[in-house]
């Protein structure tokens, strides 16, 4: 039996939420306390672990439900004070099993903004490699099709084929759906 869930993914049944206010983030923190595993993904200003930083964080703890937290304007609401909750959020993450796809990258991105993941982690990209060491197709896109029978939103849909746009230039609703989908599918 496979470690990965081979069931098909139904897009029509998803609930993806934008968390862009202090009350919404406080509610989310309370909700996350009820789960032992949090799937995490970051949207970033680029792919350099040294020069770039997150523009948003997506989280999933239940199948077909995810949350997107914008960290930078113009997506972040001006009255949403993420910094106020950063230490509490960091502490919560380190009490849970954190799951991600290429998690090393996301951990570094969070480190760049002062969030230090030091608890238990599980990386689905490593799991895919361990299940089939000869397979060179480790991307989330390819593995969602292979293991969930689902074709996910491509990054180029938001930022162009040449990837010459910033994710911050894309529509917030589209970024929210894209980011939530990544966390949701990685959790699944």
C-alpha cells in the first residue's frame, strides 16, 4: 500500500480562505492548535534563499481546506499586523509536525523573516524520491497528477511564461487560490 493518498481530488469541494486581518489570524491560530500536523508553503519574492523573502504563507490541516496569509503590501491589508503574532505563530509551528514539498526552501524563507522552524518536519518531495529513487520528476505539479489525478494551477498562470512578473503583481484572489491549493495538495 502506498504512503501517498491515491484518491482523486475534487476541486469543487475546496474551501480556501484569505486571512488578512488581526481577528481572522487570531481565529486561525486558535483553530491550528487543534491539529498535530500543519502543511506549510510559502509564496516568495524569488527563488534565492539568501536574497528573497516570503510574500505569503499558506497552511492546510484538513483535506480540501486551506488558508493564505499575505505578508506584503499590496496584498496584505494595511491594518493586519502579522508582526504582532509572529512569536506566537513561531511557537505554535514548533509544537506541530510541519509538512511541505521542498520544505528546506520554505524553512529558509521563514528564517529570513525571523520564524525559526526547529520541530518535527516531513518533506513530501523527499518522500516521493524515497518511494521511487529513479524518478527524477519531483515537482509538486507532476506528483499531484501522478498521485492525486489532479492538474494543479501552474505558477506561470499567475506570473507569465517568462516568470517576469512578481507574485505581488498578480490578483490577490488568484494568489490565494494558487497558494491554498499548493498547501492542500501537499497535505493530501
